[in-house]
């Protein structure tokens, strides 16, 4: 529905009523849909959702990030011009658009290897440093993004057939059954068409002897791939 009904070309819309989407999407709309697409990709192994997450991230940066001011705006360049363009940073009951955008950008940067995306995220974190020190409870999601940024990069690649493959599902249960908040995961199903391409994380990643395989990497340097739940559980316990 989001892809088919809530998009105007490459641009996300904010509301839908009586069969029509309208109002340009705000920063938090983009950032939280990107998070959803990343999770959906991991759950389904469909490259479509990861490609859309990457495309939406590029649009989000173009529309909401102000390089000269070093800040995220809540409204896009496509919105009606306002006397003061809003820029909210405090996290409330839901994350602020800026913190959600920063965390999403960090994940996409790690998946794509695009250093400029990580630079923007780092600049965002620097911008809220003093406020977060003095009022940490108003910056909870920012602190999650900071933890992600400062933690050793953890990249996981799962190669296998998602549907009707008990071996792949057993590996996924190990990954999803452990709390790994700062990981990024890319799933690749060889039967998925069109195949995922152009991602440094996927280079040279193949199934071993035709069995679903998991690669655990740090800063794109990968350890020995594993094909059994026990071997994967042992590796995950050390992350």
C-alpha cells in the first residue's frame, strides 16, 4: 500500500483519504518508512525492499538535509514555503524525524558503503551534542544512533532461499532470537529477481555447497562463513 498508493513518483506522501494520497511527506515519514523497509527486507529476503529503502534514503537527504546549516528540516524542499522552516530535534513519544533519519542513514551507509551518508549522520550527531548531554531523556533515539555510530561495525549477510527452506529458517531463528541492536543485515536469495547488485557487502558472498550461509563481518572484513545454527550461535555469542 505504501509503495503503490502513498508515493508520488519517488516522493512519499503524508496522508491518504478517499482513494487519494496528498500532502508531501515529512522527515519522520521518510525515516520511519526506511526503517520498516529494512526490517521487511530482512524478513522476506526480497531485494525490492532494500532497493526502495536505499532510494528513499537518497531522496530524504536531497529533500531534508541542509548542508550549509548542518541540520535536518522537518519539511522537504517540495513543501509550501514557510516563514520559518521547522527543525525539531527532541525525541518524544515517537523519535524525532532528525534522530530517526540519522539512525536510518547510518544503517544505509553501512550497507551501501557510501561514506558521505555516514559523514552526514556524524555531523547530525555533533549538532545535538551539548543538548543531549544536558537533557539526555529528550534524546533517547539520538543516543541509540550515537551508540550505533560508536560501536564496531557489525554486518551480517545471509545467503539462501527464504521460502520453504527449513535450513534458512533455522539460521534466521538464531539471528532474530538474539539482541543485536547495532547490526545491519543484508539477505540475498539467489532466486530473487532482479538480483541485488552494487552492494559491497554482497561481493563474493555465495552459498557453501548449496547450503544457506551466513557471513559475519566487521567493517567489511568477514570471518569464516557458517552454515549451521550451532556454528552461527557460537559466532553471535561473541558479537
